[in-house]
């Protein structure tokens, strides 16, 4: 969501974090793989040059984003939240990583609530759309 607002380098760096997030608890689920492919498709400028492996260490990637503006950090955090919420499986490692990112990206508790609310609103809209289409 809103990944197209990132520049090319930010897109590639985001995908590093996304891959780390889906791999954090072991082998990615089919839902996580599907979501990652969907995110890559949203990143049209880089989708042909991206490979499914980390280009840098997670620490270096997080440091890179710490030096970007708050809008970029909010977009990255939002999409990491989407990854954790997509498969509805509670994972402590993912949540601890998200909390660490939240602190390093200077995201307030209020902003976190707003971003999570956006994820739920988007999910509700999709489900409502499906119900309308099917009935």
C-alpha cells in the first residue's frame, strides 16, 4: 500500500525488510509468498530486477530507513504491518521486530494505531466489495 511513492532505492530496501519479515519465523507461508509477489508487482520500476534474496543486512537496511523522511518510514512500517496481519497467525518474532522498527523509525503509538486502522479499513472494504459482487 502506497509503495509506489517510494523511490527505486527505497523500494529495493523495503523488499529486503519484507523478505526478512516473511522469513523471520521460518519458511514463508503461501499467503506470505502471495502477498510478497503482490507487493513486488506494485513496485513496477524494480520488479524485473528484484531477486528473492537479501541484498544487505537487516541492520544496514533499517539504518538506511532511519535516515529517510517520516513519510517513507510510515509507508515502510505500514507495509510491514500488512505482512504481519495478512496470514492471521500470531508470531512473537514478527511483533518484536515491528516494535523495534517502530522505535527506530520514531513512530508514535498514535501513528501506529492509525496505520493499523488503515489496514483494517482496507481489509473491511475488500470484504464488503466481495460480498457486494457475489450477491
